[in-house]
C-alpha cells in the first residue's frame, strides 16, 4: 500500500505559493496543493518577534522508498 504524505508549509504571498505548487504538480511530485490565504504568523526571528501575513499551502504526495 502507498502511504500518503501531507506537507504543510507557508509562503509570503499567493503568487509564490501558486508558482511553486504548479511546478510540483507539473513535475508529478505532488498530487495537489491547497492554497489557503489569510494566515497570520507570529514567530521569533533574529531576536525579534515578527507578526506577518502568510499563505498556508497543504501539498499531498506519496511516500517514496
């Protein structure tokens, strides 16, 4: 049985997310991508707390041996 993997990542904007997702789908590296705009991320970077808008992307693929 093939195991399904779910990859969760973020991008700075929808255009970047769509561009990467399209390449991965075209290359058959993922089956599909769900682009979810409107995320707000708070994180520490280089000693500062950042508060940024991001786009969440969920990508579905299968486990390769």
